[in-house]
C-alpha cells in the first residue's frame, strides 16, 4: 500500500466516524424533540437516517440501508401530516411484548432469507 493510499484510507475512516457521530446525534435529537412535540424532530430523523444510509451502503449492509430508507420515508410522512393536535401515545407492557414477539419472529425469518440470498 502506498503512502497516498494509506492517507486516503485514514481520511475515509475519519469521515465515516464523523458521519456516524452525526447520525447518532441527529437520531437522539429526533427522539428528544419528538417526545416534546417539536416539529423539527422529523428533520433530524431524516438527517440521521440519511447518514446511516450512506454509511451502511458503503459497508455493503444493504438490508440496513433499506431499513433506513424506510425511516426516511416515515420522517417525510410524519412532517407532511403534522396536525394541530400532537400527542404521544402511551401503551401497556402487554402491547409491547406482542410487538416484540412479532418483530423477533420477522427478524428471524428475514435473517434466514438474507443469509441464504446475499453475499
């Protein structure tokens, strides 16, 4: 590896770390602002997801990239449907347990599919 290639690789790592930090910070801001009913949450949700799309695509994590594209679409949908009434809905533990169970089964099925059909 030449010195130029090594310095370019190091710059790429620094850029990746910066982009990852931006993604995490933006998603934390999304959560904080959403819980307070602030419309800016959707901007930060979109920015955080976009950052993760770029990172995951470069690392060839295509399923994760697809998930982040879905989150970007949901941020656009959320922003487009902001109404005058904003409420955070609280649900019980039984509801969460049901969702976690369904998500776990779906994750297992998707993992098997991706393992069989990707590089």
